């Protein structure tokens, strides 16, 4: 007697595995796109011409470029974990400022310290490097703080290759489990 393979479960498992393989292939393409983006950012770090700080929306075209902003009013401040230019760990003093547009505050990392207390700073012009967020990392630092590590495009994650591997593994796992289920079903019938 021949064993019959169930049609609908087989179609579902094959469709799921094909979808997972397609997602893996898509992640491989994303890995190439992300590598190109990081290379563009790395090239931008050498450009000395200043750009306007992005008001709202997409800041990707100006990340890792130099900019100058005028903090007309400090709206709030928070110490966040930070790294000094020399590699020491401590605090980056981060402020939110009112800029030219009152609807879109600007985030600025003023400089590095080991003290959690925010130094006196009431605003003013700050020059620095646009980092993801977007935020401006002051270069040179202000408010008598130490310099922060410069934003590095190499710190951006590019884990799409790992994601692709996961999707391929999930597809293979689904097919192996289904094959074992069919084999077990056949053994029970015999």
C-alpha cells in the first residue's frame, strides 16, 4: 500500500519555507545596502564643509557631517552613558534645545564628564558632528566639558547577514520537522 502525502499541510509547509528563504535573500540584499551606506558615512567623515542640521524627517544624507546650531533655549538636559575622546567611560551631557523651528527641538551632546551634575550652560552656538538620532555631538565641547568620542560609522550595526542565516535555518528546520512528521506518520500506518 502506498503512503499518501497530505496535500494541504505540504503546501503550507513548502509555502512557509519558501517565504523564509525569500526573507533570507532579502536580508542578504539589505546587508549589501547597509555596507554601502556605512561606506558613504565613512567617506562623509572626511568632508569638512558644514551642512544644515536636519530639522525633521530624514537625516541620513547628512549624518557624520559637520554642522553648527544655535541653541536659543535649553529645554531639558540628561546625562547619558558616553565615551570620551580618549576612550574613558562616563557621561555625555545631553541637552534638548529650541532651535530655529520651535516645533522640532535639537538634541546636542555637549561633552564628556565623570560627574552626573549638569554644568551651567544656557545655550548658544554649538559646532559639531551630526550623529544618528539625529543629534549634534559638540566638537569642540562646550560648558568646560571634555571632548566626546567622535561619532563613528563603524559603530553602526550591519547584522543582516546573521538575519539571513536565521531565515535559512528556520526554513531548513521547518522542512526537516515536516519530513520527520511524515516519516513518523508512515511508520504508524505500517
